[in-house]
C-alpha cells in the first residue's frame, strides 16, 4: 500500500472528532488536500473510498445505509458505492490492477466465492489480520478464509427458480433444467458453470471431470432461451414470459419474488450449492484508505449491519450473534434438512479452470442455443 503523509492511527480519530464539531478545521489536524486521491473525483479535503456492491434488488441497501451512517461520524471521509455484478465488475477491477496498480477501481467490496478465489490467483486482495477486527471474534471458521484474503459476511445457495404461473408443478431436481419439457424456456446467467457441474455429477462426472456435463449441455443447449448478465434483466425475463425456469441464488430469487415476480425458489433434491459471500479490501489502497476500509469492514461484521445484510440479501449471517427473523428461518433454503445437504465447492479449482470453462461454454453451449 502506498504511504500517505498523515498518521493512520490519527486519521480515524480525527475523522470522528470532526463529526462532533461544527467545522472540520476545528479538530486537531485537517487532512492536507495534497494527500488526497483525485483520480476518483472525490471531494477536496476528504479521503475517498469506493465500495463494490452487488447490483440489483436490495443488495446495495446495507452498504449504502452504512456509508451514510459512517460519513455522518467521519466528516473527512467520503464513501462511494460502485454497483455491478461480480461477473461484469471484476474484470474491470483486474484491468485497473494491471494498468494502474496504485489506483484501484474500488477499495473494498462484496465478492462471491468464485470471484474471491479468482482474486487470490490474480493478487487483487489484501491480507486481513483477523485479530485486528474486533467483530471477527463472532464470525465462525466457516466464513474465515485460510489465506486471510477477506472474511465472510453471509452465505447464499444456488438452486432452482421457476415462474409459478407458467409451471404449475414445481421442479424437484437439477435435471429439470435440461428436461425436454422446458425446451426454449430456460434462462441462465452467462457462464453459469454450476449447471454444467451438476449435470456432470448426475452423469458420472464431477467438478474435476466436467466432460459429462459439457456433453449433456451441448446436446440440450436449445433448452436455453436467453443468457443474462445482470439481476434486473434476469428478473425481467422470468417475469415477462421470455423464460420460465433458471438456476439462481436463493436470496436473489426471493428478492425477485418480493418485487412482485411470480417466482418460487426450490432446493433441488440432490442439494443446493453453498456460496459464501466475502468482504475484501483491494491491493493498491493508500494506507489511509486501507485503514478506513478495515474500519468499515469491521463495522459491517457487527450484529447491526450483518443482520441488515442477512435480511436484505436473504442470506445466512456470518456473525453468530445475529438471529434470522422467523420469516426467513422458515423458508426452505434455511431449513436444517436442506442446509445439511448443501454441496460444497472447491472454489480454488473453479478459479484455476474458469478461463477454459468460458471457452467451452462459448463453443459447446452458447454456439448451439
């Protein structure tokens, strides 16, 4: 991380003091505008950090609310929210890392398991000191990364989502996606390799041997009506008759339903795929930015903000002090019998193979839709 001219120890204390006084200049020391990053278009005299948030539904509610609260207590900090899907946004983060390593596109953010593992390979993340995060004490080992490159905020799962008006008998398993009954009525997020993995698992293969899955989906590619790249588009095609069934995150599907989409989430009889969501800080931050990011990250792990994340993202919370509200705890995805059969994935292996899988997806699936 690059060095700033202000003491990191004093920075957050100065910011908090500024919030309690009528003018920033009344505190012990004001940040020198020359120390500020100008490439992000921040307000002069303030340290600017940008948080990556998931695009769509209520996924940005918690980071936006925390940002407003944090800035009210730290007047010399400006927080920006960058909303995008991980699939679209991460390549932009990586491009910035490669071309302007001291000027990251974002300074911290929310990243799914696959992108977290990819970021490990690409050297995008900073290593965290869990002992320096007071709220990490209440985060179980399930949400801690062995390499300390981030820490979990919650966990989602991937199963099946279907339009209840178009499909009157609920799907029961992964094979429904490639059943001829749904020819031309499936939508998938682009490069949704998870359905290839499940086809492989159900036909003698595995994550390590995806060939049976690629062969099946090459044959059944015409089941797919359209591929999407963002949650709002996903919700639209499932609501307007374009497509009737998909593989989707539980939380995202329930948010679609809350928005009025005629959909229901199903836990496949073979099990849903477990997908932790992690908080990471990005390599290339200045020392001041990293200090702020760590402070924000620690607050996000607190019961207050972790509970808001669980409720708005519809996920299992990482903080053990958070209790899921009854309306979530009673949903199929959170019932113990379904939790016990969640399918774990070697995300490092996924990251190592993703470039090859994208090529296979283009050649075997996309080219045959």
